[in-house]
């Protein structure tokens, strides 16, 4: 008997200590709204940072491609030791003529090469890099939608668990009062000892549930901190006391969201960008069949002059300027399969775009129906709150008059608590499914 009497007291102490610690922990922290959490994540989220770095890399690659249009210019020089200059007038095995030249030499000069035409490959390469930059921008947008959606899921999980914590706190407080009331009834011989024990057991179960919800709150906070790019143990509080504005959610039709998705969805823009890139790549491969034309110029000072006869131990200068045309004949038979390969890749990109279009339609349909179902659950949960509240009032009154059993009262209390849980879950699901729908449509 002493064990059952001390259990509620220990539970109460545990509850008070937990609540006071939680209150002290959150009082010093500024509560954040979901929009404020999104703003923090835009700056600090690691996935967004990586996607932004990829985007910045693509911009630099465009500049690198433009640099290839500039002429190539090089300067150089050398210093060398010369051997004897032997001329074999009568064949290799005859006595050679020893031409006097200096035993050392040096030279300096420049070489300029400017590409006049390469079948448009260099300029088209810039266009390809620009298309890659556009694709990286779409990938960054897609990552932003994904991060915001996952933040919303974690946020509303925390919102839901904080409300559960509040419900359980209130239920434990009410159950403790009810236990004292039933103990007084037992002392007066009105109820059996089993009623006291059942109430104590329920109180212990509520305290265990409270501890479980407290752990889930910590997990949800850590998840939010990670997604925001903050340290795991950073203090965090949200405005869970504010009611969810469900009426602010626009009730657009399924076809409206599908049409928006085909114009705004980053996923759909990515596959369309792949089509443009693949078509440009086909033209790029075909350009290998065209001749390359370049302007070149070079000039060198050399000492001594041993390139032309008569030789001389004097400094001499010589240069050339002209146009060079190069045509790779082997590309006529080597590029056939390369072009075919590029065309296959282009056709694959077009098929992937059609597949992605079907996938987006299905995703929008699924999210739209999930949102409708969430609305239906809110309406059902609100009706259940009304019914279970009234049922609890009737059963509590009948129990007081000894017209019903304690088990009926406890079941009615559990039903009301579960109905509160269900309503909060349904309300958060409406928001989460709506945010998911906006993310799929590309307008989050």
C-alpha cells in the first residue's frame, strides 16, 4: 500500500522538476516562427551552401570558357652549348669540313596564335556552360524547396510534441486531483481499493508518456538545429502557443497546381535544361567535321645564325605571320559514332523529361489528396473532441453517483486525450501537406 501512495508523489516531483527545467531553458531563448527558421537556414544550411558553391563554380566555368576565345601568346628563351659544326661533303665516312661556329648560343622570341574559326566550338562551349549554370541555379532552387519542406516537417513535429507535452501535463495534474478524490472516496468506503490502484497505474503511464514526449522534443529540436546549420545543442524555442492559421491556406484545384508545377517546378526545369544541353552537344560534336582556321605569328632572335647558309657568328632575327588551316580527315569516319552517341543522349533527355512530367503530375495528385484527407481528419477530430468531452462529463457524473465503473471513466479520459492528440496531429498535417504541395509545384 505504501508503494502505491508514494508513486504519485514521486511522479509529481519528477513532473515539477522537468517542467521547471524546461521553463528555465526556454525562457531565455527567443521563440522563432517557421518563416524565421527558414531565413536562418537560407544562410547556414550546409546543403544549401554546397548547392550555392556548385552554382558559383558554374559561373566561373563560363569565364574559363570565354578565356579560351583570347589569343594564345607565349614568350621564351634558351641558352645552349654548341658542338662542332661538321659538314660531310663527300658522305658520312669521308673527312668532314669543320665550319667555325661559336661554342655557345642563345635565343629569345614570341609566338602568337589566334583561333579564327573552329566550327563555332569555342562560342558554343560558352553557351553549354551557360546552360550548365542555369541547371545549377535550378538545382539550388530545388535544394531550397527541399530544405524548407524538411524544416517544416521538423518544425511541426516539434509543435505537435510541445502540445502533447502540454496536454499530458494538464492531464497529469487533473489525474492527481482525481486520485486524491478517489482516495478520499475509498476512505469513506464509497469505492474499492482497486479504483485507487487503477488511477495510480494510469498516472504512472501518463508520466511515462510525458517522459517519452520530452525525448521526442529534444530530437525534433536537434533536427531543426542541424537543418538550420547550427550546433546540435543550441537552445531553441518555437511559437507553439500560436494557433495554426488553417484558413490562410488557399484551396486551389489539382489542375491549377499541375499547371504551376510545369512552369515553376525546379525538377521539371532541370530536365528541360538537360534537353537544351544535349541538343547543343549534338551540334558541338558535329562541329568537329569543320576545318579549323587560326592566325599565327612568331619572331625570334638567335645567336649564332646556323639555320641558313652561309652561317654567321652574328645575332639574327627571323619571324613569320600567316593563316593556318587544319582539317582532320580522320573525323570523317571517326565522328560517325560519336554523333550517334550524342543524338541518343539527346533522345534520352527528352524521354526523361516526359517521365518527370508524369512523376510531377503524380506527386501533385498525391500531395493534393493528402491535403484533402488532412482537412477531413481535422473536421473529424473536432467532432470527436465535442463528443468525447460530453461523454466524459456524463460518465464522470454517473461514476460519482455510482452508476458506472472507474474503467469507463478512465477510458473516457483517455479517449478525450487521444482526441486532442488527433486534432493537433491533423492540424499540423494540413500545414505540412500544403507546404509539400507548394514545394512540388515550385512556389514554396
